């Protein structure tokens, strides 16, 4: 996704805004659209050619309210625009598509294995994927960072879930197919067929993984879900499969694009990179600014359960609302100089991981892996240079890239052997 807040001709026609279009997010200027909407129509209704409608929520305060208030805005009818008005069979079963109290009980169970303390205890598990990503930056040759980054989260979520390493490449592609079925780099047939294929294969895969355990819990995330009890009852087969799908999707389709977006920002702002290299205490702040800057999950959808007022608009009961996180994270009323990449930004109350009860359950894992990666890069790589054209992902859900050729310039004495 392009980060420019300005449209090429300087104008944004709000009557023709189409935030549903995945190609706006890959070839257009969504930040320019969001900026205009925040100023002129912060809660904006869009109607699709087939008659379906949704409201775009673009200001930070409104975004936080919608994501926080599960009584006025439900998650159980679908949380992505790809499911607009078609329902979600995972509603009330998958944590991401559930409301409290079911959501709360399921989240508390997963938090026991994905909390900051639990994840930090498995820090050594992250060393291998970190070094796999860094190694190609030490040979002085061009490499596609988007391809490397796409494999990065699968390395650790695959391990955490107890999935065979031989399955990881296909799972990585399937998760991107599920959120970017219109992108030519990931299509297998038409866009609708790509989406159906991704969902079918992923659900079937996790169903088979669960069946292979034959009712015996294993020491991994799938085994943990098998042992989870909600109101004293175990999760059924379908609920476990849905939540496995949600966990792998959440890891695979967001973290890679934070990596590429953060590296792009550091290439565009070499002074910031030099500052982090000189002072490792800036790593955490740099990662947080990278999360705000990239906002890899572009939107989350909710449905109004009753008539509600947001800004100056009345949203009727049953209406769908798309909360645009990338817009909220550029809200001028919350972030000073929001279009400036500032690794010392304080405070930095971004909502890249969402907000409220559905705050990303994997946030601690994502933060730790990103910090470890940046620390390793700063220690071994003098600088990273662009080495080719960047191609952006066609998706209204994920803000990212499909190709990003770069060349690393290693520090004196830094070479792949140092990683062994």
C-alpha cells in the first residue's frame, strides 16, 4: 500500500470512493482517501453495484468505540468485507467472530499460551526464523524481502501449532489467497475460486490435523484448543478447526507486511536506521512506529445491533461498518505529524493490533519476533538498499506488498557463518 496522503491530482471525489476495491489498495492512494474522509465524512456510506452497503469509519475515536463496544457492534455476522452480508459460518465459534462472554472465555484460554510471559519463555524458538530471514541480507546480493518475510511467521506459528515443516509453504500461500484472492500473484483461477480453494484447503487441512491426533491432546496450540473448556464443555471439532484457521491467518497475513513496511520506512529514513543501530534501546519504539506506519490489517468489520450515532451520522441497526485501522492510525487529532515516521513517538497509541475485547491475541508473539528481527538486522547489516520495483498487494484487508527486491550491505565481519 502506498503511504502518500495526497492524491495525484490533489482531489478526492467522495462520491466515487470505492474502498471495497482491492486494487485501490494496491494501485491507488487509500491514505489520500482516508485523509479526505476523516476531514469531510468520517462515517461514510458506500453502496456496491449489487446493492450491498457498508459504512467506512475513519477517525480514531469512532474506530475505538466500534471495536470496543460489542453490545452495539457485533462480530458474529462477519469481520471482513469479503463476507459482507453473506454471513459467517464461524460466527459464535471462532474467537475472532464471537462476542463476549464466549469470546472472553476462549481468549482467556489462548492467553495462557500466547501471553508475553509465555511467548518470552519460548524466545529461543524464534531464533531460527529470525536468522533464516537475515541470512540472505548478508551475501551482498539482491533478494526479495517480501518473499523472505512471507515465510517468517510460518516458521514460528507452524512450530507453535505442531505442523509439519513440509506443509508450511502451501499454508503460507493459502493464507494469502484467503485475504487477497484478486491479486494475480496468488490467484488459482478466478478470484471467487481462489477464495473458495483457500478456505476449503485450510479447513480440510486442520480437520485432518485434528483427526490425526485421535482425541489425544499434543503439546502445541492445537492440543491446547483440544483441552479448552467453555462453560465446562470442550470445543467441538468445527470450533477447533475455525480457531486454527484464525490463528494461522492472523500470523501469516500481517507480520510479513510489518517487516517489509518497516524496512521500507527505514530505507526512506536512513537517519532513523542509524539511530536504532547506535542505540538499541530504540528498537521497541521503532517496532511500534513500524506497526502504526504499516497498519497491516487494514480493516475490521462489525454490524450495528441497534441504531447508533457516530460523529454526525446515524447508522441503522443491521448496517455493516468497516473500521479502517490505517486511517485511525493517521488521525491528526491523535498523532502529531501522522505522516512523519518517528521512532521516538510518545505516546504511540496505535491500534494496529485492534482495540477492545478483540485486541490481537498474538500481539506479544508478533512484537517479540519483530524486535528480535530488528535487533539482529541492526547488529549485522550496515544498511539495506532498494534493488527493484515494489509491487503492492491487491487486498482491502491486508496492506502489504508481494515483491520488494532489496540488497543488504553487511557490516565488516558479518557473514552467514555468524548465524550458525
